[in-house]
C-alpha cells in the first residue's frame, strides 16, 4: 500500500479494532505493517483533571515508540508498568507484546507459537526465539527521563496532530502579529519591485529622450527633403508642357516687379493655381491681379480665399495655344516674295549678265564646230 494512503486505511478500520467506546490511538507504519496502540480516554482524562492538565492541548505516545530502535533480534524491556517484548528485523518493528509481570520460560513457550501464527508471512523472515530474551531494565535503556522519552518517539502518529492543527493553539494576538509581519514583508517586497521597475522606466525614458534629440534633426531634414522631392516631381512633370514653361518664364519678371515669391504652383486639366507670398513688404493684390490679367496665357483669373491675409491664392485658366497650318505657313513667304518689287541693277551686274549670256552652255553631247 502506498504511504500516502496509510492514514485513510487506518481510519477505515479504526472503529472495528478499537477496544473502548472512547479510545485514544497511536498508529505508526513500520515497513509493510501498521502498529496500533489503544488506551481509554476516560482514565487519561481523569489523570489530567487530577493534575490540572488540559487534555485538548496534550499529545500522548506509548512507551513502545519511545524505546531505542534496534537493528535485528528480540528484546524484552522492563516498562514502568509491566514488560514489553519487541521483535526487530532490519530496523523495522515486526511484532510486540505486553505482560503485566515478567514472563517465565513456560509462559514464553506457550505464547510464542500463537504470536508466530499471527505475524503471517513475516514469521518466515523474523521469528521470536525459543528462549526468553534477556530483560532490559529501564536504567539500561539509556532513557532515564520519561519526559524525554515521550518527546522523542521513533515513529510519528498517523492520526495525531498535523502541522495545520497547530494553528488552533496559537492565540489571536500572536496570529495578528504573524499576519502583520507577513503583510509588511510582502509590502516591502512589492515596494522594492516597484522601485526597481520605476528606476528602469526612468532610465528608459531618458534613453528615449536622448535618442529623440539625436533623431529630431534627421526627421526634420527628411521632411524637408520629401517636401522638396514632391515639389521637384511636380515641376519635372510640367517640363514637358510648353505653355507651362512659357507661363513660368513670364511670371519671373512679374514676381520681381511686385517683390513677391511663388510658394505653390499647381496645374491640372488646364487650370493653374498659384500661391504668392511677399518677400519684404505686403503684396499689392490689385497690381498683381492686373499684371496677371495682362498675360495672354491666362484667363478667368479668380482670387481664392485664405486665412492668412499675407498670402495671395489665384486660380486661372490656361489660354489654348493657336497652331498655324503648315500650308499657310509655307505659302505666305512666297507671296511676300512675289509682291516685292525688284531693286535696280548696277552697271557691274549688267556686265556680268552680258558675259553669262555670251557663254555657250555645254550639254552632254559634243556639238559640231565646238
């Protein structure tokens, strides 16, 4: 049987084995055997009342578990009352018996066979000797003090007071002090853990601030680069349109004249949006508007509202570019040339023309007389 099931096994058979109506019991396990000692609680209670003792705060143990353990063999021990015989095998108590007086050899011979039969299989391993063992007096057991013997039993009572039963013996104030000490210790532990975590958080925050200070210039430069990249991408997309390039070219002298700068430029589906800002002084909105209206490339000029009065947002339509047909372009110079009167020739030109007319033109064939 497993050791942890021994207590339940003893409690199951306890009422059947108890010899008294109100019995005290001491149970201990020795190898594969369980030894039980019973006493009558009524007599024990009378003794406690006689000497002013509280039976509820006392623990009892038989003399049998207070004698020294032996390795092997049988021994007959003189108790305070009566005589007890113990049979040991390999440090385990196999069997025991008690007599009110010292037994004779005849009594021993009569008792031994019955005891051997009761021990069962263990009788084959260790059995009582045929002769009566030598008596061991109490003084020879090196345990002269009964109180000391009761305090040092070699086996624990399976049905005795457990460690959690000892809490009942504590007074309320003692339990309160213990609880306060436990709570204070736990509070100190939590405080130490909180202080450690707070220190780590502070150190981490400082490191984050230090890294943020180092990264901030990089983020600023990155934002500026991205804005510049967007602006450059927009301008690069507009380079392929001649009218946009011509418009930007015409805006340059206008901006210089009005002491303004172009902050934003958008072009989409023939609509242009400009954002102008002053360089030194305030913008002359009327003058800028008139200059824009004088540009042939823009039409339907409108001022857009803005929360900043220093800025000027303008929306306008790009005027369509007039493309001349190729036929007209090629015929016009010829017509102009035909209508132009010929200039008078000089004397030298006339001589040159006469010399050219006197020269005989050469052909691919050789003529006769040439």
